[in-house]
């Protein structure tokens, strides 16, 4: 029971199909509270389907899925009130300013001090200079920062980031990484999907690799490196990269 209390997410035997297409074929994993969990996989591997099920946007066919102690099928309202979601595309209103976007979300969440909440997030995310400009004038990195700030209105303790840096330039990607590290250091649980191996290596406490609808391996980066052949000692001991581990494991899975 104590272990259950330390889990933000618990997934057992998760399956989802669309007619003859089996997208998820029995997925199992757990996410500890206050950790950064990276779900790693190529396009079409089922990452976004898992996020949609965990955030109650899609019903699963079978399996047990618990988020923040709420069963997603039986208590979807409880799940929604305890999480936030940032999708692959920034969901900001481009006609409104950055500040107006944040105030709007705060009011939709029925917060009394909407303007103060917006001001605090503007400072936290380094948007002070751009706060009163229309979001349509923002760069990709600024728009993503605003998008993540909007998802934090209401102090959610579990944040879903579905491929948050797809389409961003390297500088903007590093900005988002910094935000994720700050969220984790403040005790927020982050569930991150990505197809960037370096992103998972930089950010995650736990990494799960999804391939053909199943999780083929899960663990810390150090644990995944142990699955790789021992490092060759030449002038220095060369440690395998996550890319090498990913290609080796996915390659074996395809052979099987």
C-alpha cells in the first residue's frame, strides 16, 4: 500500500485497438511521484495514444490505469482536476497577449486571484518583456514556454508533456529542458514523451522504450546501459549512448 501511495501513475495490461490495428498490446509501467518519466519511441509507436488514455481523452479497451490515485475509467473527473497536459502543438490563443492567455486559463479554473497567478507565471517563465504582446508575435520557444506556463495554472502535481520540443530549434529545445528540470526540482511529476534520445538522456529519472505497442525495456539510464555489451577499454572506457542502446534493443525486438 505504501508503494501505491508513492506512485503518480500505474498502468497494467493496457490495450487499445482500432478495428484490425493493435496500437497497444499490453503495456505495463509505473511512475513514481516527483520523478521525470520519459516514454521513448519512434513515430507511430503508440506514445500519444498512451497519453490520451492517461489524460481521459481516449477510452482504452482493457487494462487497469490509475492516475494520482484515480481510476481513469471510473473517476475521470478526479484525474482531470489533478493533472495538466501540454500537447504536441502549442494551444495558445494567438489573438490574446501572453498575460491574457494566462488570465483566461486561471479564470476557467475558477481561481480568484487570476491576475496574480498570471504575473507569477510570467516571471517564472521569463516572459516579462513579451507579456503584453500578442502570442502571434512569439517565437516557437516563447510560445512553448507560454503553453507550459498555461498548463501549470492551478498547481497540478502531475504534468504531461507530449513531445514538447518537436519542431523547436536547438536553443528553444534547451529552454524547454531547463523548464522541465525546474518542474522536477520543485517536486512536480513529469510524464514526457519524446522521439529524441538525447532529451530522455538529459531529463529522465526513468526511461521506457515503446516499440510496436509494447514496452520492451524500462529502467534508469544506468540500468539500460547495463543491458548493452560491456564497454571496450581502449584509452578510456567508452560508455554506450542511449542511441546505441535504443537501436540495439529495438533491433533485437524486430528480430524476435
